[in-house]
C-alpha cells in the first residue's frame, strides 16, 4: 500500500489523516484518498484538476514532474508527501 | 443608523458594533486568513466570508448566527476545459486553463429570489447560486461572449468582475463592471448581455482605442438604490456617471484633489451626492501631498468638497481599495478602511470622522450590516 501524508497545516482547515491506498500513479493514489475525503480535493487540486500552484508533492523524496496530469509512477512501497510550496508564502 | 459593520482584511474578518457613541471590535473570525470579500445578506441574516488561502485555494464560508458558527460551503468552479483569454502581451500565447483565483464580488439577488447569490471572480467569470452558496453555476452567456477574450487584468494578472449591481425594482436587470472589460448589462436575468460603456475613456490605451467600451477599467461601480438609472464609476483615470441606466456615461471633472482612486459610494436617497477617496494618480498611489481626505460631491460631480476633519493631515500613505468604502441606509454613516489598516467612520456624511483603529491588517472590504 502507498502511504499518503498531508502537510499538518491542512489540519487547520479540515481533517486529513495519513492514508494507505493503492495506485500506480500519483493521480490514482490521490483519487483513492478523495473517495473518502472529497472535500480535500479542492485544497490540493485546482478547478482543472491540476496540482495547485503553491502546492508540491514528493514521491520517495523527489518532487513530481507532472503537475498537470499527476502521472508520475509510484510503487506499492512509495511514500507520498503533499506539502505547501514556500512560493505561496 | 447602522450599528454594525464588517471588515474583510488580509488577516481575518472583523465585526464591529456601535456602543453608545463609539465603535468597538466585537469579533475576529478566521484569524490570520486572507478574507477577500464579506457579504451580509439581510434577506436571511446570513454572513458570507470569502477566503483566499495562499496554498489551498479560494474557500467560502457562511454563518447564520452572526459568526458564532461557520460552515464551509461551495465555491465557484470553472468547468472542465474552460480557458482564460490568451495573454495579450505575449505573442501567439496559448490560452491557459481557467481556475478560480479570487472571489472579488458577492451580492444577493433580488428580494423575489430568496436564495440567489451572484459572485464575480478573477479570472473574469460571473457565477450564480440559487441555494445560498451550496452550489454555483458559471454564467455561460457572459463567459462565452467573444468580447470576453479582449478583457485583460487591471492590477491583477487576469480580468475580474468587481461590481455587481442588481436593479432594486427588477432583479432580472443586472449590471456588472470588469477590470478591464467595461460594463455589461443583462435585462433578462443573465440570458443575454450588452456592453454599455459608451462615454468611458481609457488614457492607458492608444488614442484610437481610448473609447473602446470593452476595455474600460472601471475600478468600482455603484448604483443608486432609489433612482437606479443613476450609476457612478470610479475609473482608472477619472470619474464617470450615468443617469440613463448606462446608455451613456459622462465624465465629471470636479472631484478634488484628484480623480484617481478605487472606491465610490452613492447617497441612498440623493443620487447626485457621492463620495470618493482620491490618490495622486495611477503611477503614484498615495494621498495627494500626504493628506488623507475624502471627496464629496452633492451636485453630480460639477463641484466637490474635500473632507478632512478627523483624518490624517500629513504623512499618510493610505490607499482605499474598491470595496473598502461603504455607506449605510441613512446616508449619514460612512465607513472607510485603508491598505495600512486604518479604519474611520463618519456619522454626519463626512463632515467629521472618528478613528476606530490604526492597527488593523490591510483592509479589502468594508460593509455595513443593513436591514
């Protein structure tokens, strides 16, 4: 199972505990999380389902490349960290 | 006279109350959060607060008990595939996907539309809700106009709808003003739209485009609630008014000490009386000679008085954003909040002002709670 962790600063606005989900891409993993936490979607993705401008996602320590389609590959042992980019202040 | 006022700021929403003869801060909600807009809907006593999180996007919250409890409701969402206009300053630029970047205006529908809200956004979409903000629909009839692709940002990267005027006697008649996209009017509840900006003038365009109605930068537009054919516009390079329902606009030149500014308020019963907050000019956005003043005209802009009693007479660098000047239903009480967190109120139409706070965060929107 893929481990998905969200920045603790999100807790100020809504509950988003760490999740273990399945998936082969970042998109699939996030969609699995949104199935149970639909409100979280709008905090991470914009109107066109792209990663928000000032958010950043790390997979196993590397920032993802595809911020539009979130097609970066993941393995069952991957750890995904959804964080704030400091460009957003 | 109003006894409550709401202030949206860079660091939260403040609610103030009048007690005996002074105004005090009663509540501070969303501390530290960027609140771009506030609306108190007197039809059902709901307050709406639009938040703009730097990282997590735009959110909308509502409260039915004066702020004791808030619930997050829906925000306008641009439909899949919606595109912004191509960047006019980049050759062969591809249109970029549209996504909500700011709730810039929020207004109730008419009294015959109890759950209706209108929302003006950046990047230029007008949205409608018929369930108190639980869901929103993009007004396609305005978004799909080919003229929309000629709009451009004024002070923001993208165009935005900052003023929504719902006709007080006919709620199907709505006028919106856009930076920079002129004034658009519907008379059929948003089914069709007509640009009604003839007479506005843009100094920032080449001479042959200066009177193009579709590129005018109205900073703020207000409508007389009792004589709704009368509107005022504080424009990027001047002050304009119409007395024929926006069929034609006339430039007025009597506003002192400057015709540059963002905000305008119109007297609720006397449409020829209006207030402005002048700055030097677009390239120097500070009060003229460091004196923070309010301008008031009572003759439709032919002449004006400079109101300064109680306002900073020197070393003021306050600018008042377009939504940060409001007037109550009597026309006596006005409130004004500045970019440097100063907040003043007058209870005599501007003849004298009292300083309520000098230490608020940058102020985006000031609104009296009206009955």
